[in-house]
C-alpha cells in the first residue's frame, strides 16, 4: 500500500513533532541509504517474519540530525529538538524491512528524506494535533485534500508522572493520496492502530504507577510553592517515549508494527473489473441454468423406472443431442464435445457468407433475424450444428430454440432452427410459406466447387448449398437496419473476425435496449398505437422489417426484466408518481 504511517507528539516546548514514520519504497533505498553507504558496515542479525525481512542499516546520516548534518536534508535543526521530540539518536541507522514476495522495502526513520514527503507529513502532524481533533481529544478522525493527501488520524494520551495533567498527547496518522482506498480501510486501520495504542498505553501506565508509588507527584506539587508558568514549563521538558514506556526496543517494535500494517492493509483489498449490469443474454442464460438445475433435482429414480425405455418424442432434440431438455439453447452445452468443435465447418459469419454467396446469405440472415424457421437438410450432423452455432450469434439467447437434428419435421413453435435428415418430407405449406427458409446441402456436381476458400481439413468442395424460401428477399429491399450493419462489418476486410464478433455483440445490445423501451411502452404502460408509432420513429425503427424484428426479439427478454417492470408498475409508490 502506497502510504506513510507516522507517530506524532505534541511537545510543550516545540509544538507538534513527528517522532517516527514508516514509508514504502518500490525503488532502491532513499538518498543516504544506498548500497554504497551500507556496504561493509555493521549490520544486525536479520529477522524474518510473515515474508518481511528486517534489518538495521547504517546510513551516512540520520534524519534526526537534521540540517546540522546535511543542509539539504529536511527536518528541524538539532537545537530545536528536545528529548521528547527525538526518537532515533544521532547516527542511528534506522530500520529497513524487505518484503521478499513483492521486492518492496519498508523504511522507518524520524522524518522522510524527500522534501515533499516531509512537508506532507509535517502538515498532517500539525493538523492531527491542533485543529483536526475529535470530541474528547482521543479517537479517530479523517481529513485531507487532493493536494496534500488524505489522513486517518488517531489521537491518544500517554501517562507521564512529570507532565502537566500527568499525560502527554500523541497521534498515529496514516497518509495516502487515494481517498476511496483509505476510507474503505477505515475499519481495518482503526482496529490495528487501536491495538498499537493500547499496547503503548499499557506499558506507560505500568511506569506511571511505579513512579507514583515511589514518589507521588500530586502531593508534591500541591506542597510546592507557586512558580511562574514559563519557569515551570521550561523546567519540565518532555521525556522520550522509550523512557515513558521503559522499552528500549520500542522503535524496532513500532517499525515492525507499521511495516506489517502497510503490507496487510495493501493486501486485504483487491481491485476487480466491473463490467456493469448483466446483459439480457447473461440473464437468460442464468435463468435457463437455474431451470435445468431444478429439473435435474426433480428427476429421481422412481420417475426413471416409470419411463419407457425408448421415447421418440423428445423435447428439443434431447435424444439426438444427448443432453437434457433446453440445453441446446445454452452456448456451453456439453452435447457437442471437443471432437465436434475440431470438425466444425463454418468458422464464422464471414466464412458462411463466402460459402453461400452474398445474396443467399442475405436471404438466410433476414429470416434468422425475423424469427422465421430456418431448416437445414444434410447428412453431416456436424455441418448442420456448425451452421446453427454461427447463425445463432445474430440473435439474443432468449430467441434461440434449436433442434440440432431430427428424423421428422418439427413445427415452428418448437424451434426456429431445425436440422433434418435428407429423406425427411417437409409439408408443402412450409415450403411455400414466407415464414420459413430451407437450406439443402447436396453433393457437389463439380469436383472442386470452392477451390480457393478452404484448406484440406475443413474442405467444403464436396457440398453444394441451395437456399430457397416462399418469400425470397429482393436485392433492392432495405431490410432491417441491423442486417445492413452486419453485412457492412462482414464485407470490411480491415476488421478481423474477433472485431466483427464484438461489433455483433454491441449491435444486439443496442437493439435489445430498443426492445426494452418498446416493451415498457406497449406491454406495461399500454400506450395507444399513435404514440407507439412516434416512439418507433424516435428509436429509428419505424420501417416494417425493424418493427417485426423488435416484436420477435421481445420474446427473448428475460423473465427477470419482465417481472421487475411489472412489480415496479404495480407498486403503490410507482402508481402515485405516475398520477
């Protein structure tokens, strides 16, 4: 976590002071702590805990020495510091922890060496111990801005038998530029920092009680003659925190605690990519999976025993596709295994358009988008399935009903994609109907029908495709807007197949939004036809083909969306707002 944790103290002689701070370094050690400065010098034994390796490093100068050692180093002069304002003694190496997992260093010293960081920490220290104080002067508070960073500050008192009021004022601050991250970390920081404070106060309380037992200061002060305020103040300088807690290893312990706090707080929150509300296709897929789960839970052994061994009338081609009912509607249906996908013939819509030809593909795509029944007759079941896998990408998931292969004709209400064996007889009224299109896959009359399009593994030179319909689409017909945009994307050779697929997703979502508006307008609000025509004009879908497409796609809306609209309209609050 890119933040700084600091311990601050309000000195009665010098005001707010920074005692100890720990910062995160993603690069080599700061100025004065480079490898050249530390090589060959005394090093303490390294200690490993929780992936952080701690060691003391000798630096060329200590920040506590301030400008007296280096005029360019930030920090107060040595003459402006008393024992209570100083944490590390002059020449102290400071503390450095190496995180082996992330190659990050946690460096602790009295002041940041970088002038800008020193200014930020100094301002946060002053504000935490002066103006930004919660009621009672003890407790957490949040303040900051974009320029100087945002601060989580927790002020507290430490017992001191020699101080006025027998206590001294401290604060632990966490400074970060990311406001949202810091606010989200509030509960974590509050609990851990409160634990550090309790430990410090507990150690100081033991020292205070021991000193009071040996020489009670309250009775002594009451018996002492009155002295001027300034004289009392100058003669009562603050003691160091190590003296107040009687802990010589205090700063090493604080470094460990602050370094762990920075590491743990940075690890507990992770960023996730949110892609917004789920699309209609996603909602429909979730609903179908839930229905399948309920069906599978409802199948028990008794029902299976009562079932006849052979049942020709299987819903959605269950027997032929070897998967439960309706699973053929799901893109992740397991009925077509890896071997099938390897033998897939049609690789994309662009590929199919090249095979069928521009006019035949336009007729087929028009019927697909209008919701008419698309019938393929072929011996090769893999060929039929690959064609349906490609064509279904033009429709919302809720509008797709597939029977992959059947030995008898199935009515249009059961499926809009139907695969048939070549010997199956199709009723004459279907062949002449304007609501159906037939694609017959025949053996090619020439030895090489498409010599330039295909390789040897996925060759179609043995097939000939004949597309017929009772309502052929005229070449000069405008057609639905989405079909024209799809063809424009397919003919644009500058667009790859993946880009065309993404264009298709965007187009479907755009028109599904229009479907939602039309459904709300006509089915929920029950507006008159005149208003509906005006709405269609506004949506850019007033043409006949666009209207038919919207009405068909309306059947693919998810149950979740429909029920949400109905419940919203029927609620009392909604009725009052409409009135």
